[in-house]
C-alpha cells in the first residue's frame, strides 16, 4: 500500500547503488506535444539532477539542471529557476515548470487512476520451467495521470507560439538499491491508450529474464505476470531505435503482443566506460496491441548491450 509519506524522499542508505528518482512522461497526439522528465537525487554529492525532453512538431527541446540538495526528506518543492517540481497534494496533484533558452513549459499533473506498487520481479527459470520470485531491493510505484499544460516557444521558426495541451501521462517514484551488475538489457515501456495505460518492464541479468508490469484502468490495476522481449531494431549506426516488440501475459491469462514503431528516438548518455559496450535509447512511439488492434502512444526506455543488439539483428 502507498502512503502519502511515500511521495517524499526516504532515508538514504549509505550503499554504492542506492538511488531515489522521480519520472514523469506524457503524450499528446492531438497537439503533437510529448515529454519525459527525470529527477535523480545524488545523495553523496548533495545534488539533484533534473533532465527533461519535450518534443513538439518533431523538434526536440531539452535541458539538464544540476543544483544543490540540502538533504531534507520532506521537500514539497525543488528547483533552481530553470526547473521546478512541486508536490501540491500527495497522491493527487503535482506541478512542473521547465525552462531553457528555447522553450517555457508549465505543466499540471493530476493522479486519476489508482497508483500501482510494483511487486517482486518474476524470473523465468528455464531449468525447472517454472516462474520464481526475485526478491527486490528497491521500491517503485506508478500512477496514470491527467496532464494539462502549455508551452511557449522562445526561439527559432516557431518563436512566440503558445501551445496548450491536455492529455494522459505516467508518473513514477523509485527508491532503493539498483542492481545493474551483469545486466545485458533493461527495458521499460509506458503506453497511454484512450481508456487505460500499460506498463511493461523487462530485464536480463546473468542471461536470466526478469519481468514486471501492469495494466492501469479506472476500475483498478491488472498485474502483468510475464513479459518477453521479441525484437529490438536499430539503425546501422546504432544511434536510434526504430521498433520493438514485447509479448506479455496478464493475471487474467490474456496473452498478446505489443508492437512499437518509434517516430522519434533519442540516444541517451552513458558513462565513458560503457560507450560502445552498451546503448541507451529513449523513444517516443506509436504502439499497437496486435490481438485487439488497440493503438496508443507512449515512451520507451532501453538500456541494452552491444552483444544483445547483435543477437537481435542476427535473428531479423
């Protein structure tokens, strides 16, 4: 169960892989406005790193802000003039202000569907042919939200243009120990449909698949009990990803295939020692559930090794 206090920061555990982060994404097909925001608390450095992307008319606007963190856990508002995130009412209302030299964005976020607390990951044990539980060292919840906002273009050919938008989005809060050793792929898919959202997560650690996810409806959440990555497609330079396919099974025994076609792919930064060995992509994509032909829009995040990409390309 999620409590109001969970909306704030948690006691820092002095461990190398301890993380705490907030993620927000939104998709407005009608007004061609798409966005993703990452807020990471760097406890050891006493800093907050806030990165965001807004896509409008297939043009990308972005910024990364790093500013001081005073260590207080009950902060309702953080920012530095160019970035601001506010918790107006825990579990209900939030606000974002984003600025750079090219764009201003004013975004109101309202939780509308029940929040979902992620259970332990499910592992496919190929030896026993049974699913087993990987007891997690992290905590995470998400919520489907109503997004209302506007952007004002400050430079370029669209200078002076103001765009209002009203759409759906997803917010996420995660904290705990991030176990990324021996991970060859980690993917998160957030899709907004007219009447629901779907979230899939998939990872392989030491070649063993783990998965999680849920379907968010007004009436409640349906857990997804198995996810498999069927394909990932990049260009030859591996600086953009054009498509992905994930099959899934939910707790009601419905099985289907989710196919994504990216209309904008962003190569994400990596640590220097990971370059050429791993790739990160953030995609804004159109999705189709093959069995029902249900269509939606959303955001994909992929962290994948060069060896894994090569394996997918060899099976195309």
